[in-house]
């Protein structure tokens, strides 16, 4: 295939530093040239994620001060930076070490960049984090991170998957969720939460969704065996009544906050708890006796692994997961998109279109 003409400049959203929406600057920048092991993707769609907001605001804290704002924090932020992790598009150029036959491929991008061992702990960077991301018309990414995808889904629909679903798949793998087991999912109306419900069902497990009352009807459409109001007066008892049994096999938590003790208390002996976020509050209260007397396993993950992304790609192409696209925005309206994202009055995923 003949390589398409690539312009010298493109439009992009550049995050200029830690702060508010004024730190998002829609401007003209040079089109990146792919390195030897990279491909250049013409971006068709890019999903929004919590990490976009938290990195911009400097809200990851430090080991010494969890409430610290800005500073180096727990994630690197090299400003100015083009954010955007959920990249979908078409390969339009390749680096010297990549086969030219890849030009023209429709791809979905794994945003995590790994070391040689390809494990979660081998993480060395991320698209939209340490490397320029998809809030732009073009994006250079490692060739091994750009996966050809065969599906009738739209670009915007595909962009609802990468970060949230690969993270969710890693959570369930880390928790060893098996067919027939019951997993409780907090934040079930959000990106990772709704992914957890779908991926648990794809494994043959039973999911219980927790969300605010205003979003429970939407969560029910995902097919969990029960839904729980996160503000139920006696949360633990509400869960037990809904599932008709005293305990759970697994808790997949992306919320944190006030329900932490109840969540651990709901687990059966040898139960497993896994977290990948703390939307409500990262500072929690728990009773260590619950952990050691019940022989519980607690695990934390922050990103997916290569095997998680490959599994996700299989689910997408087999139609075992469905996109939950709420709304799209032109890239030029990134401030309006992030404003709506931060208000959390939606279900599903927000996507920007260059």
C-alpha cells in the first residue's frame, strides 16, 4: 500500500503543567516522526480516563504525603505533554525496523509500555503519560503496542475499551476469578467498573454491581445478578440480602473510601480483594484481624499487561464485550469534555474525536 501524505503539523491538546482546565491548550504542533520500532497512527478517536484528570491536577500524592498536590507524585509527568491513553486509528507510517505492510492497518493501542519481561512490574511508561498520547491528530507508538483489530464497531466505540478493560482484565486475573464465583464490583457505572462486570461474565462468573441510586437502572442493563445502592444504610446487610448468601468470593474495588471495612468483612475465608483505584477516598479504615483471621488475599494493580490486552482483543473480536459509549466531543472541545467527565453525571465512556 502506498503511504499516505503526512502533514508537517497537526492539531493537539497540550497539557502545560499541573492545574485546572486552563492547562489544556489546543494548539498546532509538529507531527511526530516514528522511531525505528514505532508506527505513526492517524488518530480517529481517543477515550477519556481518570488518570488524565489526576495527572493534570497532580493528585497522586507521594508515599510520605498522600494528600500532596503536584510535585513528582507517584506518576511521572513531563510537561508540556500530550495526554490521551485510549488510542484508535490507522497506521500511516512506520519506523525503519517495522514492516511497511503494516501501513493501512486499523489498530487499537495498548497504552502501557513494558520492559523486557512484559509483566505489570516491568512497566516503563505509558502512551499519554510518559509518551505523547492520542489527544492529537497523529500519535507515534511502539509497533508492538498497536494491534490490528477486525470488528464492525466504530472508532469511538473501540476507544471505550483499551485502558479500562485491560485494567479490569488484569484485576480479575490477579484475583483468580473463576467460573461460578461471585465478585462484587464497586463503581459499577464507571469505565473500569462496567468493564469488570462484562469481563467477569465472560469468564462465567457472577457479578454484583455497586453504584449510586441514580445509576442503578443503567447498571442493571449490564446483567449483574444484583445491584446495590452505594448509600444503602446498612451496606453489608444490603449485599447479603441481594445475593442470598453471607459472603463473596472476590471484591474488585475502584472506589475505596468508607466501605473498605465492610467489603473485607463480606469476603469468605480465603477470599480475594483487588483494587485499581480510589475514586471516593484513598485513605481507608480497616481491621487487620479481618485479614489475618480469614486468610484474605489483598492485591493492587494499576495497569493491564500484554496478555490482558491480547485477551481483551479476543473478547472484542468475538463480541463478548460491548462498547458503552456515552458521548463524543471534538478534540478542540477537550475542556468541555473534561468538565463533563469530572461531574460524573454520566454512564459509560466519553471519547474525543480529532
